[in-house]
């Protein structure tokens, strides 16, 4: 189980010589100047400049827009309304906006399924009929039985903003613990439902965040983690510290829950609690911030007064619990193996000299491992593409799992035996029980919607569980992987996807999407926005920047803390490669990213504005001197460092987007997006960045901000809001990149016999 608190990538609207570390080249007098955007400057809403300044190690740093951190003040709300009105007026002038919106609706209007979970002989999985705002949880009594609705979040609110945030069936499949999140907040309320009756019990567990639940085998209760209730009015901004592990017994009030583990001396520790399949142990994966290194503790549930044992307390590596055979624990770790390996520890004799190597480190990255049907199912990354191998418990390789895009049945799953190469895509899932050979996984690519497959890990036999019937022909598109050199000579991979008949004429509108941080690996995934962008003649480019996990912990370390500038250098090198290799030009190159990727976009346009024709930073971390003062932001200091550290302060300030804005600079067109209920990266980051960028803009390009209401960081966002926001992003790019969409009716752009630019 890979359970760590991290600033997770939720926004994936990829349509998605370098500077020396910490040193920014001065931008030329003018930046990007798209012909479609004319002077004079836009009538931006007034934004008062205050006189607030902070002292950082003897350096005074002004923060004139501090008042925008008061998210619900009348002044802030008036500014939000005015900014949204300006953005709406700009987008409403684009005739293609409604066509784009309708195409997105058609692409999404098909059945979509989640991975099944089997408990007590029943199968639990989610389904969306197409345009439902939220996925619905179904249950079936057998794999081929007709499923019935168990929980429909769409019935819980009129605007679709209440989402099913998590669910966990009891071992006998008769009860279901489920979490509900409202308006995109990370906060969850957990309830319990009787599966047969379809009715909720009286149980209610509140103030849960960054936690799953895990039932005891007897079904009498479950373990979970929570924070203390925040002060009134501070739920969306107060810092979250001192997480605790509790056990909730059914039929009792939350105030009676048993405290299992907490650390008053470690306010930054968080806990993921899981009961082993045999019911013997409670496993505590202990995280500190977003560091990939974690501790691993356990509690013997068979012992009447069993204490929590700190099995691996050093936080010297990643330790992901896979499963156990009695007191022998199988773990995936990167200790002395930065690309990952599997080891076994006998907790009766846990000294390191007694650890057994099960699956050794290979050239590929061992990303996740699960124990299913007496087999170790190992998911690897080969240059950011999925590969799956099955080993026996002693580590002997049994087989590789063929991963091929079926393209509506045109390619059979068994054809790997005929020598076909695996498709460029991502396989995920592979969960199950040690005594059950059945597991499920999804496979997707940039042009192939997620297909749910069933795998017998003992025989290798595969079958299709659910295949979406989306209005797209994957064969009309192609994906290639290239490798380019960053400014310091580092070899960086990049996926490039587009219609098959694309003309590489140096003028194609191109969307460069990136993330680069928190050990997060960006592998091929499907998005309706991908398809619309490529159908409109666009190119999608996704580099695997340093800071991610695509090449293990070494790759991650190369882009964090004092190395963070290398991430931006990698991204800007990708932009230059796309131009020099005939895909696009600077004025037709857009960049985007969300969350940590929003920081990436903000840093790049403030460092080298002339490289880009448009920018869409989503829910970004833009104020790098105050990120740690809000909600879970303190946890990101393991990735960024802290401005309170005199050694890290100058490093962080040097790339902080908010503090890198230079008045009198011509910045490229930008559409900054955020949401008023984002309690992961609070919207004040985007508010302040937009106000400062608008005030500094010397060129004619628009600096706009789109602020969604009753939405958060991205999780649980209703389909209706996703369609509207995605359409607005694409509409913005159509206008500022001067795209002519004559003939665009939603057909596969790659099938157009005349690919020349219009």
C-alpha cells in the first residue's frame, strides 16, 4: 500500500540552454504578443495595494495583496465577482465556445466504470452513465449479476457538489463505510450503510482528512485517522496538525471512539491505518509531510494489551506494506535500492541482518506491489510506461502481463505472444486477496478511455470486465516518446500525442503540460480535453520532469529542495525542443499544470515569458513564502523547504512566482484558475498572483482569473463544472493562440485529409 500524504495531482487538463539553479535570465523588453490580442490593456478590476511587509531573516518582503487572504470579506468577494465577469466577457466573444462545450459533453456521455472491489462474494464498483455529476456506487452479488445502486451522491445535493470521497466494505460484504465530501473540500464525514437494506446506521464520524478506513474482520468497527475540529470559520484555512488514529465501534458516538495512537511530540506525523488480511495486525504507515520516506509501525490485535511497535522508525526510506504470512511482512522499499525492491521481515527477529530479498532491484522502477492469489503482482514503470510482472512469494518471475490497447476489440489481449509491442499506456489497480486469484485493473492511454480488465494471476488469463463506448477512434491518433536534453545535459523523456496526419510545419498549436514534484509519476492517461484539443489540430506534449517518480527516488531528489529550479529548466527545455523540432512556435505554445504544476507554470512565465504564447496555471502554489501557513501546506516543506530556514529562504524566493513578477514586463496571455473552497492550495495563492500579474503587465495580452464556486482542489468536482471549466480553458486557448476552427465538428482531427493550418 502506497499511502502517503502529498500534494496530489488532481488537475489533469492536458490538451495537461536552461537557467542555472536559482538564477533567472532577464526577460527581453517584450514577451509573447499573440496577434489575436490587441492593445489597449484590459480594464482589470481595481485591487488595493496594502502596506503589509514581512521580515525574512533581515529582508523586508512586501505583501501588498495580503487582504485577499481573507477569502470571505466583502472586498475580496467584490474583487472575485469583478474578475469572473471580466473573464466571462472575454470568453463569451469566442464563437467556438459552445461547439467545444458540446463536443466535451458528447465525449463524456458514455458509461464509465471504476475498479471492482470484492468482499464477501460481492462486487462493489462505481459507474457513471455519462453526464451524471458524481459517480454512483453499485453492488452486485456475483460478477455476472445485475448490479444495483448502493449509494447515489447525486441525490444528496441539487448542484452535484457532494461527492463520494471514499468507501470500504466490511469483510463479509454486509456493511459499507463511506465518506462524503462537500464542495470539493478535503474534509470528509463518514457514515455506515447496511448493504442489504440500503439504509444508513446511526454512526457518524467527522473531521476526517487524508485517511481511509479499515474494518476489523468481525465487522464490529473500523480504524481511521482524524484531526481535531478546527475553530469556527477556519475549516478551510486553519493548519492541520496532530493527526490521531481511532477505532470506531458501530452503534457508538464518535466521542466514545478509542484512541489507538497519537504523538503529542510529533505534530507533523500522519497515519494510514490498515488491518492485515488475516486480521492479526494493524499496520500504521507513518508519514511526515510529503516526504516519500516513511515509518512503519504495527499493533498485534490478538494481544489484549498490545502496544504499537515501532518496527521501522528511522524514516530512512519508503516502506510500503504488501501483505504478510503470519509474522513475516512483505514490503516494497527503496532502501539501498532507489528503483525499488521487495523484502521480507520477520517481526519476531526484525534486525536488518535477517531481512530477506524477495524481488531484487531491476532497471525499471518498481512502483507498486500487491499480494493476490498467492502471487506478488509487481507494477513497474519503463520510461514512464506501465509494465506488469507476476512473481511467486519467493521472488521467482512467473510471467509478464500483456498490456495492449484493444481499440474496440481490434487487438486481442493474447497477441503479445505473437510479438506485438505493449501499448504506450498506464495500467493501474491489481488489488485483491491473498487467497483469491482474481484481480482487476484498468488500462488507458492518451487516446483510449480506461478499460477495466479481469486477470487471473495464476493462469494469466485476461478478459474484459467493462469497456467504455466513447465517441472517439483511438486509431486516429498516435503517441510517441522522445528524449531531449535539459540545460545541464540531463536526458528527459516526453510523450507527444496528436492526430496521425499532423503536419509538422512549425505552426501547430501545442499544449505543454507538466508537474515535476512530490515523487508523482506522470504516465499516459485519458482525458476528454486531450481528444478535443487533438481534434482541433493541437499537439499534446507531456515531459517527465525531475522531481517526479518516473525514475525512482534519485529522479525525485534531483528536483526537490535546492534542486527545484531544475524542474523549471527541464520544462523550458521541452518548450525549446518543440519549437526547434518543427512542432510549433513560441507564440503558439501554451503551457499548463495544476497544483504543484501550477507553481511550475507560474515560475516559468515569470522567468522566461517570451518562450510561451499562453499559460494556464491551475490551483497553483504561487506564494512560496506563505504556503506553509495554510491547512496542510506545512507538509510540503519536505519538498520545497521552508522560508523560515535562512538557508532555504533565498532559494525559494528566487523562483516564487508571486515574488518573481517584474513590473513593466510583457507577460503572455494567462488564464489562472482556482476554486473558492480549495482547502489544499488555498485560493489566495491564485488571487494574489493574478492581482500582481495584472498590475505588472506591460503588454497587451490578457491576464485573467477564473474562480469556481463551491469547488475545491479538483477531487469530487461535478461533471457539469468540469465540462464548463474545460471548455473555458480550451476557448481561452482558441482565442489567444489565434486558432481557426473552421470545420471542427468533433470528428477525429487526425482523420482530416487536409492537415495544413488554416
